[in-house]
């Protein structure tokens, strides 16, 4: 009897966002558990599983063979989209890598990307840059969700060429946050006059759709993020650097905005 594979919350959310009947390209596949489970649950038609490292590639080959799925899941060794042929996949999943690395991977094969209709991404860092870069390239933000796994928080985002929120619509949400937070921040004596410049950056970082969830999970994430900023400020105050005052103000402004997000959420939960 075959061993049952289980996805953690992070990859399970990636799987949830993959559209039905997809021809999947799973980049950085590791053990290929994601395409295996998606095929065995009849969510995808077939997949190409790619990994740049020999060890994970061999693990993926073994896992696919053990499930007798080699005819429908093609495991390839290579860097990013380089092993793919134009038109053989219409959905890409990339998870567990830096956001800037993702953007580099997506940029080097426009011929492959031309046939892709959906991107499911779980960047680790530079989330705001990922959102803005792809939206500016014409993608729509279809959905995004915050997940927690082993005490860490991750954002999974689904982008589409055909449906979702465009950049103009999401910029309207950013402006709305400026209106929501202004009354709170103007009461804070320690906040600088430049706080309005920082709000868009943080909205794009946390996610314009994530911030509207008003969930317990988001509340926990914002609290943890605020605690990190407080600890950073405590460490910075020990410095004798002449530039520390400016940096302290920047972190203080960021903390005030995060507390504004938390206040807004508590008022509406």
C-alpha cells in the first residue's frame, strides 16, 4: 500500500489555489509531493516537476516512480523555467524561495510564460516587490492568503492573466488605508510627517487583500511583527551611531502603522 503524503499548511494553500485541470509546472519541486497529491486528487491533468539540485531531483524521481506516475509527472533537473518547453504548462507554482529569485526565474523565459495563465507563488521575502512587479507587467491578483506553519507566517498569492484585481484597483485599496490610518497616526506625537510615504510600502508588503481578512491569524501576525520592531528599536537605542536617530524614527513610524492596522482590525472583528 502506498504511503500517504501530507502537505503542510503552506503547500496545502498553494495546492488550494491551483485551478482544476491545470497543466502544472512545479518549480523547486523538492520531493514532488505537491504535483503528486494534486494529480492523485484529480486537480491537475499532468505536471512537470523541476528542481535545480541533484538531491531533491533524485528524491522527486523516486517519489513519482513509487506512485507509478512517471507517465503524467515528468521530473526534470534544471534551473527555474529552463527545462520547460513553451506551451506544455499553463500554471506555475513556486514556493519556498526568495521573492526576487522568483522574479528572476519568471523573467528569463518569456516564451514559456506567454502560455502560462496562472501563477501560484509563496515568496519568502520581497512580497511587496513580487506583487507590484507582476501587477505592473499586466497580471491580476486573484487571491492571497496568510498561513502559519511551525510558528512562521507565510503569504501565498494567486495571480492570473484573466481575472482578479488589477493594479489600479489595488492602488485604490492602498489609498483607502491612508484614509483609515491617518486619524490614528496624527494623534501619535512620536510619528513623523513622512508616515504617509510608508503606508503604501507596508500595505504592499503585507498584502492589500490579506490586510482585509480581519482574522485571528492576521492579528497574531501583526502582533508578532510589532514585537520584532520593538526589539529592533531597543537594540538600536544602544548604538552610539550619529545616524541612529533617523533610523529609529523610521522604525518607530513603521511600528505606529502596524499598530494602526491592529487597531483597525480589532474595531471590526
